[in-house]
C-alpha cells in the first residue's frame, strides 16, 4: 500500500509540475488570445490543420495588433517540437533570452531551453536527432517561453507534409481589456474554432 501511495503522489506531483510549466510557457508568449483548429482542444497535441493564410484574416480584425502561428509536433511522451516564424514570434513575445548562441541561421537549426540542454548534455554546435532528422543547436535560451524545443516553422511544415498549415495561433491585442470583446466577435465569424484568453488557458492548466 505504501508503494502504491508513493507512486500516486509522485504521479500527481509530476503532472501538476508539468501543467504549471505549460501555463508559465503559455503566458511567456505575450499573447492575449490563443486560437486552435476546429475539433481540437487546448490540451491536445493536434496536427497542423489550420490554413496559414488565416493569419492575415486575424491581423485585420479590430484591436488585433499582432498574429503569430506555430506548428506543434509530438516526438514521444510529453515532448513536442514547435515550429515558429522567428520574426513573428519576436514581435509578439519580445524574443527569446539567449544564454548562449543565437537565432536560426539555417533551416536545420534548433533552439532549446536550458532545461532541455542540461538534460541532454547539449551546447551550441551540438547535433541532436529529432523526427529522424539531424539538427544543429544554434541557441540555448532561458525557459518559460512557448516551448522547450523550437525549429523553423517552414522546415517543420515540410517534414510533416503540412505546407501552409498551422496548429495554433497567438493574438496580441492593442489593449488586453478588449480580450473578451475580440473573442466574442471572432467566434461569430469562426464558430468552429476554439478560442481562449491567455488567462483562461492558464486556468485550464492549473
């Protein structure tokens, strides 16, 4: 009985820690709204199915200052690789804080956070195999922003066979006070798309 109780407590503690980490990384993006593809939930690891051109639609909406799209690909267990357009991401989030190295220089570059680098004994210039592909670590960043493993979005779309497709979209508003108003207006136009304020998202993780 003692062993079973210990295992249960360990699993509960691990899951709570994972959720808290996910919430912190979501908030670190700097967005006010998260949009997911129809038929998906915010905690599911969905494939890229939203058309990338929908970013232009969101960017034109009242009070939307910036829109950024990502592609998320599961690589086993709880680990995922996230594809980003670095210019989009830098504008919406303020950019990563690099402890060593720097941004992508080529399509096969990967950025990892300090935790992932320490766990896998990686440094700038290291080679890591993900998705049956060899990647060069170009930068190591402080944790708490979006994801632990980040690669160029176009490359991930190509590897997935999902050219021009996104998994999720982040929206930054001209004023966070307009969040509920913007979500309500967007849902009238896109009723099948799940949408969450960043605070609602964080509460779902907690």
